[in-house]
């Protein structure tokens, strides 16, 4: 297990470095940063001045190493538009995005795992149909639309919940449901098909032949085997929620990372975009690492790979 | 001898999209204490389904009914899932064909052995572990206390099958069903596992149903044999009668398929049974074997073929039964000592 963990950790670091390098290069070649910074209608001299001042005239590899070196010390540069340190801006937004992402994933799991298990124990019954209906609806409804419907119903009509901002836990309820519901179908169907497969497997028959009772068969032997692929998918879903919650963040006016990314891309705020991409890469890599560890804990066969 | 298991008129139907498949049709047998009954037949003849029906472990799509289904005098037809769970493991155990997939890959062998007994008896973890170690040694696994910490994927097929046997023995059942226990193993391991099963059965005086398609296994292990075809028992008898004097054309055909030392001459071509097993879907009538039988007559298709009992424990299902009235004496037969 220790060797496995170290191997995975080494791999995670390598992936992070590669992603940061590739993303740095891609952002630099997607447009001349000096032109963007100098602004509209700037003369050639002004552009050249900016280029030299910000060091854009040096080789890309040198620029990368300098940027990466400072990033390692927590210095992600300064936003030329807001004249604020990028690290501080990110820290502010991360809290909101993390809260939203984690609570949305929790909501999705709490809804989808029991439903998936129930649907698998009683396939083709009314409970299975209801679970299917819930998951098809989640798949078909755009999350922004679902968010708006909730705002109209719970916010405007019933006046139960605040419709924008991120001050109290109440502000997070509707965005959590809107974002989490979107992740529910995939997880639920995966749990259902996984459980169906495991329940039909030989070792479940062995467990029954030993005289084990259903609760023990379901929760000890079936669910543990069925949940392994779900862990990997849930990690990717959480990464997606953290990086891709732009839509939900704008519907509910949450000041999160997604919102910041969108605004920064629009105004070519390179250091911020760069830092966000790095942040998301690290989050993805970290989540994959954690899900690998969880799976290795669940399934001893993985530990020896 | 006391009757452990009594089965009369057992039927299993599989409800498939293509129609109802009559997997087991009117099967009757009983098993005594210390006795081995072998169910023999080709794949799909209903022998595994018979065993699963007894244990109430049939797949979802299957239903069973029976006139009598009793284990140690207790009626299993009316038993609910809870009562069955109590009997399974503690009263009767089952060993499956696939040792590679029959253990949960996520838990150690020790965990799975221990839970088998702790489900039925209040026992401390330590006592249960001691019992597991004792049984692992009994089934010939050395260094058994370290084996307890291993996971199924770290063990070979032969070891896993031994562990399955030990698991079946955890609660000291009086009856074991072994469903093709050696099919997935290589030949040398097969012999070891069979010898092990036999010695353990003797030691604990257990009833054993051995399901196999391998007549060599039958010859080594069985006291009595029930030959199954297309969901029905087509012939029963003790081991010597079945091997020395098979009566049903299907049993005869099976015997011609295997070489018998002293009987089969060098260079002699072995027999084979033409055709394939028909799928028993829909209404069935007449003898199921008539399409592959070289003795079939028009009357074979007439009506349901009854099982004709020659004397207690000896019966076969064929029209020729009506011609042969005089019972054969089992004592005159000499068991072929070839396996």
C-alpha cells in the first residue's frame, strides 16, 4: 500500500508539472500578451515597451521556469487589470467554489447511491422506474434552467430561500441542488448497473450459500465491489463541478472560481487565467490521486499493480 | 441410515423472454447420512438447477415447486428466506464450480471464513479464527494462519477450492452439495480435491450430492448415481449397476464415450451420441431423448415417459422398461475397478 501510494504520488506530481507546462505554452501562443496588455489603439512602441517590461521578449522556456519557480513559493503574479496579487484573488474565490462543489457532490451521492442500490435490488419495478425517471430528468434538464425554475419557485413565489449571493448556508442550497442533480444520473446508473452485475456474481451466491442475511450481503459484499468504478467517476465529477460551475455561479451570482475564470478570459487577464488553469489541474490531479487511494483501499487487487 | 434430504417431484421453470424453460422436471431422489449421490449429465441437463433449487439459490428468473422438499425433516418449500438462511451454511453447504470467482475479491480469506460461522453461532473472533485455522489444515493448507490474511487473488485455483471446502465446513453441516467442484482445476489437483472431499465426508459422516459430467469422478466418488437428461432423471441405480449394466440408451451412450481399461480394445473407436440436447422450452411430450436415440420407436413420442422402478433405488425412463420385467440382481455385478 505504501509503495502504491508513493508511486501514485510521483505520478501526480509529474502530471501536474506537465499540465502546467502545456497550459503555459498554450496560453502564450494563443495571442500576443503584450498587445492585449497595451490595450486598444496602442502604438508599436508602447507594445514593445510592455513586452520588454513584462519580460515577454525572453524565450518561452525561461518565462515558464521563472513563473513556475515563483508559483512554487505561492506567488502567482499580479493581475495587471486589478493590480491585486492573483493568489489572494484565488483564495477568496476558492472557498465559495469548494463549498459549492463538495456540497453538490455530497448531494449527488446521497441521492444517487441509495436510489441506484434500490433500483438494482428491485429491477424493473416501480422503484426502478422512478429512479430512471429521476435520472433521465437530471440528464435532460440544463442545470441553468433547473436553477432558474428553483429561483422562481422557492425564491420568488415561496420566498423561502435567497436567490443570490454566498453569505449563509441558505444561499448554497439551490445552487447545490442544481449542480448536484446534474451529476446524479451518471452516478446512479453506474451504481445500479454495478450492483446488478455484482449481485449476479458467483461470490454473492457463495455469500448466500453461507447463510448470510441480505443486509450483510448487500452492504458488505455487493456495495463495496459495485462502488469502485463510482469512486473514479465521482472524483472526475467533482473536478468538473469545481471547474465548470461557471453557469451555476452566474445564475446564482456566486463569486466563485468559475466566474473569475470567465471574466478573466474575457479581458485577457493572463496571470489570472494561468493561475486558475494551474489550480484546476492541481485539483483534478489531487482528486484522481485520492480516488486511486480510496479504490486501492476498497479493492486489494489494485494495491499490487 | 437416516434420510437427510428428501426430494419428490421437483420442478424448476426458467422464465425467459423466449418462453418458459423447464429446467428441472419431476426430479425425485433422497440422500442418506454418509452417502454420496452423484447427479450426472451433459451441460444444461438441469443438474446444477436441481442443486440450486434445493438450496433456494435459484436465479431471479427461476421458480421452483415440489411435492416434497425436506431437509432433516424440515419442510423447505414453506421456509422463508430467513429460515433458509439459517439452514444454509449451518445445515447444508454448497461448493461451487468456479473457485476463481466464488470468493469476494475485496476481503481476506480469513474474513470470509470467519463470517461464515459468526453468522450462525455466537463465537468470539478468536474462536472463529481458530476454527478456520483448524479447517484449513484439515483441507491440507499449510501455514494456514498466514493464509487467513491473504486475498483470493493471491491464491491458486486449487487453494481457493480448498478454502471453499473449508468454508463449507465451518459450521459443521450434515450435508454438502458439490457442484462440479473440480471442473475448473487441472487433473492432478482434481484428484487431490476429490480425495479430500471423500475423506472429509467419511470423517464427518456427511451426505454429499456430487454434480459432475465426468464419469471418472463418478466412479471414484459415488455410492448412487442419478443420470439426468433434459431436466429429468432418466436412470438411477447404485454405482456398480450404472457402470456395469446401464439400461437407458442415454446412459449406455455415455458409457461408450469413455475408455474402460480391460474392456476397450486398443485402437477401438470410442462412441459418441449424435445430435445435441434439445432445449426444453414450451410443452414437452414423449421421451426427450428419442431424437438422438438409435432405438427409438414411434411409441417413444406417444406420451410422457414414466420412470419405471425395477426395485427400490433402481429405475429408468424408457419404453423398453415395459419389455424387461425381470429385475436384475445387483449382487451379481462386479464393479469395474478401473478408475
